[in-house]
C-alpha cells in the first residue's frame, strides 16, 4: 500500500494508517469515542479535523507519531541556498559548538573577526521578533542563521555582566527560532532550539526570562503531542511567579498573565473546561490591573489577548457558535498595528468556526482578510491549509474563484 503523496490531508493520512493497521472505520472511531459516520467524513475530507486533541487521539490509536499523521513539514521556507532558509538554520542550530557553555570555536569568516556588539545584537534580535509578530516568516528565515551564529559567538567571547546579557540575547534568539520552526512544521528542531534557549536563560540569571522559556516550551510540547506537559509547564512557571504579584512591575504581571494564557491552551486541549474558566478569569483580572495590552519579552498580554484566547478556547472545546459570539467582543483595534500574527491567528480561529458550521462563504471571506494582513500565514499555517483542502472537496460555485485563489496562494492546489 503506497503512502499518500503530494501533501495529502490529515484525513487521507488517517485512512492510510488505519488500513495499514487493519482497522475498520467502526473500530478506529470507537477507539477515539466517535461514530463511523464521523470518521468517514474526516477521511473523505468533507469534515474538518480541527481539534488538536482529536488529532493526537487518532495518532495514539493508530500508533503513529503525531508528526507522521500531520504530514509535516508542510512546505519549505523560501530563501534558496544562498545562506537562507531551513538548511542554513539547521546548520547554525546544530553546530557542535552552538550549545551554551561550549568554549571551542569554529572560525566563521566575517563574524569571528568582529568583536561582539551587544547593542547591535539586541537591535537584530528585536528585528527578528518584529518579523515574527508581523508573520513575515520568509524574511525571518533569511535572518536567523547569521543571528544564531552571532549570538553564539558573543557568549563565547564575553564574560561577566556582558556575557549574561549575551546569554539573554542567545536565549531569545533560540526562542524566536523555535517559533519559526514550529510554524513551518518542522518536527525535531523546535525542541532543540527550545531546550538550548532554556539553558541560555538559566545562564542569563533573569527570572522573567526563565518564565519566557516556559512560555515557549509550552508551544513545542503541544506540537509534539505532549499535552499534559504543555499544560503543566506554563502553569508551574506561573505558580513560581505568584508570590511576587503583590508589588509586581507591569512586565512581571504581563509575563504571569501570558503564562496563564498558555495554561488556557493546554487545558482546552485536554478538555478541562473548569481550568479553562479559572485561568481565563485570573488572566482577565491581571489584564484589567495592567489596563492595556503589553508586549514584554514578545509574549503579547493584555485584555485583547485574553479575549482572543476566549474565542480560541471555545473553538478547541468544540463550540464554534460560542466562538463566533465571543469573537464579536474581541476589540482587535486595541492591538498595536504591527502585531499582524496575533490578528491573523485570531482571524484563522474565526474562519475555523465558520468552517466548522459549514459556512464556507463566511470562512473564505475571513481568510481573504488574513491574506491581506499576513499573506504568508496561508502558506505556513497548517490549519489554514487543511481548511482550504476541505473546502475544495465541497467546493461551492458562489466562492469557487476566491477559494481557488486562496488555495493557489497557499500552494494547496496540485
């Protein structure tokens, strides 16, 4: 039995691995607590498989790695072989002297000869996060190889307080790298970047940077299907910050709230409605105390992001109607204009809600806004690509032209 090719949908992969295991639709559906009719619709691509917890459950029932079922990576970064793109990021990340604390250096022409410039490095790290939050993934992919090498070099050449500041920049660089690798669908490299970011954060001796590490680790753990840890890690980090909330700085409060929102994602994926409710209530109180949206350590926390997570949680908990109602309350205009990834990610959730209700006209309309705001989200967001595949299966004449334009942009059409 040949494995599906040409970027098959998740449903097609479920069908392939189900047959390979010799399971009927009735048996597999029973293993995940669903009906045969439901599974048939998933495999035929006429119903979206849009709850991550269910994708994980199917992977476990089929005894395959989550990444195998998802069919990652979705698509290669644009950038070519001239020092850009995924191969160059992999090379910079996996250099044997790239681990924090290694002292042996490998000369790199044009970099080793230049003394570390911490202010300049900080500006470059800031620019990397600006690209990430603008969903400009191709430009970020082109920037990261040299930035990784430069920050690695800095921690080897500096000492004392300067070295601690260099470790901070190295940790942040690993974090932004992990975020990009997760977005494009890489499987193992995000974990490497996240772990090295954690080690660098410890050496930076910054308590809030350690909390940032937990925030990023939650993303990587969830993408690997380790759902319990994806919930526990940020909540444990939030608990560690809790004693200092009384006279906390705005940055401290913001980081605490951001960790709670990662807890919301973890709890919703585990179908723990009570915890979702509790975390959202506490996060809302912290947001009100701050009085506005912040972007400390590039984690984006405040009342608007709490509202965005309410929408997302409703969708992950299987209630698209509630998600659409809550979306009306999310005041997106309050977010700073450059945060295009946050805006587009929220709109993708809204499109998912319309899609789940089989309102493809409305879903396409929302995705057209995403295309305008952050066009690279269509290429690198796996959820968007799955939605487009499903809508192509049940293509309606009223949206045929717009849908095919979106699918072509996302490189879904064969």
